[in-house]
C-alpha cells in the first residue's frame, strides 16, 4: 500500500551520482529538490553537495529557493559541532 502503515520508512535521497528508477526506488529522490527540510541540513554539512538528475543542481542553490524554506527552524544551533 502506497504511504500506508509500515514498520520503517527510509527515504534514500541520493547515492553518489547514480540516477535511475526501479519499481521500488528512484534516485535521486524525486522530491528532494523541493524539500527544504532535506536540502538545508544537507547544505549545512556539505556546502559543495550536488543533487544529480533532472531539476537537480547545487544543493545550496536548491535550498535557497525551496518553496518551504521559510518553515525551517533550527532547534539547536550547535547540532553540527557535537
């Protein structure tokens, strides 16, 4: 069942420069390019990150223009240094 009950849900966002689709996996994740909650932290840990594929590009640029970027709130500003 699509988006139904499950024990564990893992979204693979990206795997190197691999671009492809199977019955149960699409890389990179098809909506990663529009989700600030994915892009903003990714940019923080890897400012040179690049999302391959159609609509991809530098993660920092995608994060800066993500439709939901205004909704991102850091709970702890020192999370990366711990």
